C-alpha cells in the first residue's frame, strides 16, 4: 500500500508523524544545550535538549554543576529519601 501524499499538513509533520515545534525561549534567557554542550541565548534548540532558563550566560555555563548540586541536595533531603521505608514493615 502506497503512502498518500494528499492533504495539507503545512510542513508541520515529518515522516514519522511527529509535530515539528519551534524552539521556545526569549532573547535574554540563557540555556545550556545538552546536545551541543554549549550555552545558548533564547530559542536555539528544542527544550528537550536544554537546561534553563538561567539569568546569565555565566550561570548557564555552570548548568551541569548546578544540576549536580541540586541532585545531591535532593538525595540528602529526608523528604525525598525513600531508603529504609520498606525495611520498617
């Protein structure tokens, strides 16, 4: 069965049927792109590939360090630590 090329999708869908979305963000918002390993201002890459927004280029450049510190903080927070709860039964 041949694929139909009828209908108008306006170029919004690729061959896999996923919608193509423009990156979101504003000039003056800083992000760290996980795909390209670089700081970006505004909407350069899709949100799924970015950390941020950050208030400055310098803060975005530290995105991995900031995420690591937050993760460690959450790991030590007793409100988020489930270790030992199953052992108390």
